[in-house]
């Protein structure tokens, strides 16, 4: 046999469209993808999502181990804390019936406060000698582990359900959500060390600004873990409110605002808070707007909006933009340096929207860990 004249074009029929072998090479993959395309896509996508779920699992375990290590090394447990905290991690909150929206916010507020009080009491019982700073820190750390555990379980549930049903469209929403889930999970994991050390986090920029304005004033507790003082600026009376620092708490600004408005009838509300930046925006940029700038489940925002609307008080907001990671981890230099310019923005906003003799409420919104007043 003579192989010197071997012609690949002749074998594959490159010059002949009717060659059966060449037709098979092109048609077979099309047939496979028609009947098994979804399963192939499910297999490829499942591998990528499985890696993310394994990461979530490791984030949860690492945060839990770091919490237990911190408690054993820095506090005095009265008993085996691991089993009791594991129960706390599994606690859930059932939202009230929302068929009738009338009065649903007070119900949600009651549930949230009840859960906070229960967690605080359980933490107090676990240690023979624990101060208020550590109680708030442990509360935040327990909440982080609980959130990571919930994120892991929900993501795993969606993944296993899609895989069990061999349903590719079912896994598509999870594929779209997983980058955002991982971004938040990584931020929460890195937040553990900052909270353990009692360091200010990015979300504390609001309390930092108002805390600076509280210097040389007489402070008093106006609501649970919430501090109030009065000051003057260009013949205007300022009602300054922030969460009590350096505890790891956001306070109860809604209750505080309600008490001040009922007693003093102010003319303006200004809220200072951190805000999540959009992709492409620079960190530590500031922006001004209207409305109650406060996060959370919505009960505090509802209280402020309701009392402000009832008394026809305009609500202004100044926000300092940052990523979710910057918001829950150690405050960056760029964000901390914005405190001075934000204070100037508040003064300018007061000049433009109030007159001498009027009064203004200024709320520093955010977690005040490491930020005194």
C-alpha cells in the first residue's frame, strides 16, 4: 500500500458535501445538543456552583470557629457554649401575616425586638462576667454566623433541588445570584475580626460624624443604646442622635426621633448614613438627597417616615458611598477622612433649609462600634 499519496481532504470529503463521514461529523453534535444540551449545561454550571457552595460552607465553619475561640480566650463561659450557641444559630423569625397591611409594622418591630432581647439574655447567661461592650459584640458575631449559615443552607437547597430534578432553567436564577451571595458572604466573614477587636467599620461613618458634633455637650440616653445631646449652630438648635458607642449597636433611632419630635416639634430632619455604591462609582463619594436614609428590615425607617409625615417635617439625607465589604469591615482611611467634609455639608444643608431660631434633628445612622460620642 502506498501512503505517499495520502490525501486528508479525500478521506474527510472536504471537497465533497455529500460525503457521509463529513455529514456525521457535523450533524452528530447538533443531535447531541438538541437532546442532551440542558444536561450538559447543568453539569458544567453545577460544577461552578458547587465550588461556591463549598466556599460558603468553609466561611460558615471558619467564622464559627473564630467566634468560639474568641469567647473562650477573652470571656469566662459558665458552661459548654458551643452546644448552646449552635441552637442560637438555628433560631428563626416568622414574619407576621401580611394579608391585612394595617398595623403590620408594629408587629414586625415587636418580633425583631423580642428576638434581640432573647439573644441578649441568652448571651448574658452564658458568661459569669460580661460587660455591655462584649454583649453587643457577641450579638453581632452570632448574627454573622447565623446569616452565613442561612445563606449556605438556602443556596445548597436551590442547588440540590435543581440537580435532583435535572432542571437547567431552575438553576439559572442561582447562577445569576451566586456572585452577589459570595460577595456578601466574604464581606461578613472578614467582618468578624474587626468586630472582635472593637474597631470602627465603614458603616460607622454616620455615628462618627454626629459623635464629633456631640463634643463638649451633655449626653443622655434617650432610647435603648441610643444617645442624645443638644448643640447650637448659627442661632439654630441642634438635636443630635446616634447609637451609644463604642458598643456594637445601631441603637433605636426611630424611637429617639419620635420622642424628640413629640417634645420639641423640630423643623428639619437630617440623616447621615453609609450607602452601598454602584459599580463604577468611587468609594467614599458623598451624595445628598431626600428621605429616611436608614437600612435594616424597615421598622426604624417606617417610624421616622410616619412621625415626619404626621408633623410635615422635611427629611434630608447625606450618604457616604462604599462597597458592602467596606461597610462591614475595618473603616478605610478614605471613608474616615470624609467625616470633616460631611460635617461641612450638614452645616450648609442647615443654612439652606432652615432659619435662625428653628431646630433640627441630626441622626447619625449606622453601627457605632469603636466610635464614642
